């Protein structure tokens, strides 16, 4: 998003009085493990908005859809269906690569495109008619934290196996800059692979031959195959510390032998979901094994609702114009009900959500965010061991 486009959102006419939110989230594909918490976050937000009187005196309508991944055309098909059903905003996709396949289709239709998990820096200045937003921070911040973590852990000669898409290459560039600023560096250029790759023998051999003392893996579900190949070639994560990122930081207790990842670390944008918020999510959606990006999904929906109320209009153009203002420079509020009460009183609001302060820039990026640092246990499950906040 660029400043010029944010000043002139796409014309879409006035809304019909009913805020309709579509979801474009991963039910299938390489990020399917992120789907349940993201769907749960939107479900809870819509439920709470409707319990609080709805938006513009009507219940919010939610229409769910699968994003798939970049190896399929599911996202385009889902987006076409959602636009045909008259949505005012679409929450998704989780994958930056998938969002790039549909962003023109969504914003060109005058509909808000709001991702809870896109982190590619390339979205910041994208020409999106002022209609693209995200609650996840740009990988400028995650990369900085990951690079600092490597240096802190004494990993200065690092190998990187990286998904060749805007997410992977952007994050690799940013963590490398931070690593180099701390006195370290890559032992070789990032070893890239296209989505859909299933055999990683060549990539792991390159890392092993380069003599990396630590390895960074940037990718999605194919990480299981990469780890198995690393073990097969003697680049065992228990001996060569291996670092994960938000796209592959998941529990692998059912995928890898116990102890395979014990002690290894990874980074994930987002504040820690409180037990109270986790309980609300489960009550609204059902059992969840993971809560990654649930808070960001929840906040995306709440911000859309508050923006529609502030604008007095549920059209995409009106919502897009109002989103930055409801997240900054007003009176702070932290719940939908409290924020609506302030708006009804004519007060400018600054919504601080469960994912953090948000503080949306004119370019649609949160300017303050938290990155969690996680560590694997003996069962290959993760727990948060630290949180670092920063500005972008």
C-alpha cells in the first residue's frame, strides 16, 4: 500500500447496512495447521460483535472460505465466490504468497483485504487502492529479532534453507541483515526451493558442505521432510541448532521421533494469548491445539467492525478509510463494547487489541508489535520462552 492510494480508496458506493466478512484462510495446503486458530479468532470476534449489538444495528454476517496454498488455484476460486456473495471485507490469506495472488482481485473490487498473518515487507508499498491491511508485523521486525537471537545464541556461521516466495526471501533478507550487524553471516547464499518441493537432499547437502554451525529453516509444512533429510545426512538438529519461523513453528510430536527438535528455537509474531482469551476461543469454536495468529485474526475482524461504525458505512471503501484512525491517536479502548460506547459518544478511539497495540500506519501495517521466542521440548512441542516488542 502506498500513501497516495490510501488517500483515495477504491470507489465502491455505500454499503447495504449489513457488514459481511469473508474468510480466506487455510483449511487445506501447507499452512493448514494455522487454519483452526485463525478461523476461531474471526468466529469469536463476529460472535462478540453480534452479542454487543452488531454493526450499524445489524448482525455481522460471516462467510468462510479456504485459501489453499500457492500450488493450487483455491484462493482465486474462493475469492471469486466471496466477492459474488457481496462481502465488504475479506480476512486472509495466511500465506503472503497466496495473498499476492488475490490482492488485486479483492482491492480492485473495492473490498477490504485484511490479513492476520502476512509478513512479507513487499505489502507495505503495494498499490492496493488503500484497502490492504494486516495485524501481523512486517518481517522487518521478525527478521531483526531472529538475527539478534542467532547472535545471542552464538550462531555466527549460519546456513539457510528458504522457500522461494516473497515471504521466504523477504524474511531471509531481513534476518541476514540483523545477523551481519551482530558480527555473523551466512556461510552461503540462501538455498532456495519452490513450493511443492518434496525432495530436499540437494539443499541439505549444500548446507552440510558449507559447514554451517546453525541452520535457519524458512518454509511451511514441508519442514518435516527437510528435518528428516537433515537427520539422514547427519545434520541433526540436536547437534546443529536449527531455527524456525512463523510459517513452520508448529508442534511435530506426531511427525518426528521424540527428541528430534529438543532445545531448538523459533520466532512467531504476536503477543501471547492469555488463558482467558484461549478459553473464549475454545468456547466459540471448539478444541484447539494451537493459538498462533488467533489474536491477530480476532483483531482484524474487530477493527473492521469498529471502522464500519466509525464511518457509518459498511462499504469497503469507507471501512478502509477509517481503519487507521480507529487504531491510533484517540482514546484507548480494548473491547468492542467499550470502543462502540466511545464512538457513540462522538469520541475518537484507539483500539488496542489482544494481539497488541496495532497502531496502524497509513500503509496498512501495524507499527508496534511483539515477537515471541519459542523452544522445543523432548516431545517436539513448543512453548514460549520470551517475548520481544519493537517498533517498525
